[in-house]
């Protein structure tokens, strides 16, 4: 950066210091003469008090902390919007997690900036994005500053040295034509509840904002209200954000309309506080094979499909039924065998098998009765779908029955479907049932009603009737030598393991996990679109 720019920067910084000193002198003089209200008990925020050690000390202490490559800040967020008119109404909500991790450095004007690597989800559908502004960040001389791409723009996020700076913002963009200051306050949302310094803008908005049912509206057009705040904590930096925007036109010719949106962001974990994490977050967009997130084994990754719909959609890939052998004991809903969808289970019901007596009811409000079941299997639906079960036991003289349950309040079971034919009398040794159910955890139980020969071997086919699943997230990993790997996905989602080209499905599964021996090479894991999930890939 040339000498002229350096001189301008020094002049600008000195002007800010002089301005803050003048403000403080006026404030002290005003206070000493008894001016202003003394009703401090009604104030939620107080202005920061300058140091008594001279102008070289920062106005706000604790912000000259060190950062380094690998440091991270992880945030939870939620966004809600609504629209109401005399003719219709609608609402939507989104939530997610994202992480800022410090990467490689660049030097600009003698200051070291760290690349901000973003992982997780920052998109609230197609209307809102909370991706932090700037590409690089630095902490220097009691200031937190960000750098735009290619080192072209330097902006101050928080200036603890002078206590005043032109508007900037990391989760939003405050107008740089206004000098902002920080007030002692409290940030309180679902993610963080702590004392913090608040930077805010309120009253009528001069910016353009997206409103559901209306579109982008700029300040001054309608009845508008705005309350926007960012929060900072000493030794940590940015810890949260709150925003409320509302707009209305109650006197419009069609009877009036109202629209609003609310955002909360809060810090959950941070390396500067000594936090450590055993998982990573997906890096979006990764909904195409060519954009797969690379992972190193062993890996634990958290992800979701919140933002995939407007990033190119999903890819349908074929799945195979997993071959599963019954593992006992599985004789109660509290020790069920976990089975992925689709699966073909091979099991047996023996005369004298341990069983569990449970209270069952056709509906949550119906009277209960006692029934006994020998084998229990647990399945999970990420979203609403039709569950299909086929129980075959040919070559036997037995009567097996099948029930589909959910567990209410971890105490009693509710029947969703059942198949209880008189198999011996009919000479048909098959039971079938099919039921549409919302996303959740369900149990299929086998009742050995009559096993006169002492043993009944069976196969249980579990599926949704779809030989394809829609993949929203892709991950890739490399094996340098042959190895056995185990893949599990929790949270209601399932996965496919494919070759590097994404042509051949090598395995699929979900919560129950799949182990497979693979030769050296590159492999793909695809996750279907069923919301938030955790992917774990291990190798002994």
C-alpha cells in the first residue's frame, strides 16, 4: 500500500481519536453541571467508560487479543418471516449452524489478516444469507477489521481504541456514513446469554430488505420499522446478531397487508474460549458430485439440506436392499435391532423364545391391552413416507403376526398397522402391511402366535417402495490402501456409497451402519434430503 494511503489512514485514525475525546469532554462537562436525566435504573445499556490512564489506553479494554490459524467461531441461527393480508397469509422458518475457521494469511499495510473459511449453512432459503462479510479478518491495536477479496477494502467491525467507527458489521452492513459506538448490554437468545457490547441501528430503515409475499422493499416506501444489533465480547470478538424488520400498508386498497422477519444468531463454541470440537461442518454448495466436500478418515460431519433447493437441487441415485441377519436379544422395544431402509432381514421365531409383554392400544386415546412379541426391529423415517413390510415364512407350519408401533412417552405402544391372518388355516405363510407415516421412529414387532413345529424361519422385507433416493449432499474420501470402513448416518437420513464416477452403488444404509472392505481409491458418500444429520466414517 503506498505512502499516501498510509498518511491518510493515520490522519483518519487521529481524527477519530480527537472526535471521541471531544465527545467525552462534553459528556463529562454535561454530567458535572447536573444536566440530563438521572433515571439510570431504566436503561438496559450504558456507554463504555474511557480509561483514566490517558488517550493511549483504549476506550474499551479486552479487545487486543491474539488470533491464529485454526481458530474458530461456531454460531447457531434462526430466521422467521410472515406475511398477512386481507386475502392470505403465509410464514416460513429456517435454522442452521455455521462456522468461521481461520486459514492462511495475507499481509496488508503491515497487518496480518487471516482467511475466513466458512462451513455449515448460512442460507435461509433463497431470500436471506448470513454469511459473514469480508474474506479476511484481523485483530490489531484494539480493533477488529475485515478485508474484502483481493485486499481492496478494509473495514472496521469494532474499534475499542477510540470507541467510535464508521458503520460496518460482520453479519449485516451498517451504513458507513454513520459513526457507531458500543454500549454495554446483554445478548440473549437460544444460543447464548451473556454480557456483551452492542452495536445497533434502529428506527426507519434506509436499506433494502426482502419481505415475504412482497419482495425487496427499500426505506421510505411504506410504514417500516427496524431494529438491528450486533454483539461483541472482549477476548472473543463477534458473538451474535439480532434483527427485526417490519413493513405494512394497512390503508392499501385491497384491505391492507403486514410483513415481518426476525433473525437471531448466537455463538455456541469458540476456540478462543478453549472449546474443542470432534466434528466438522459440511461446506456448501456440495449438492453435486463435482462439488463434494472432501473428508479425511476418521471423519464426523454435521450437515443439513436447508440450502440445497436453490443451489441446483438433488440427484436421484439407485439403492440396494441391505442384507441383515437378526441379532438377539431383540425381544423388546427397549432393545430393538436397528434396521435401515430398505433392508431384507433374515430371522427366526422359536418356540420358547424370550418375549416381552407390552401394553398396546389402537390409538393414543384408546383402551390398552397386553400382547407379547418375540422380535422387535426399529426403523427411522426422516420425512413422511409409506412404509411397506412383507413377512415371508414358507415351508413352515406356523402362524406369525406382524405389528407396526410407535412408542408414546417411552412407556406404551400405539398400533399404526397390523397383519394377523390365520396362516395355518389359510395355508398362506405371508403377512403384509403398508402405512403412510410422518417422519419419526417406528417399530415392527413379530409375534410367534403359533409355532407348532418349534421353529419358524422368516424374511422381513422393509422398504418405502422406492428404488431411488434423492441425494442433497456429497462427500469424498481417499484410501491409500485396502481397508475396511464403517459408515453411519444419524438423524433420519440415509446414505449411498458410490465409486469415484458416481455410477455404481457399492453400499447404502443409515443409522444401523454399514461395514465394507474397499480397495485403494477415491469414493463418494451421498446423503439424502431428510434434514439435519451426522455422518461418521471410521476405519479400524
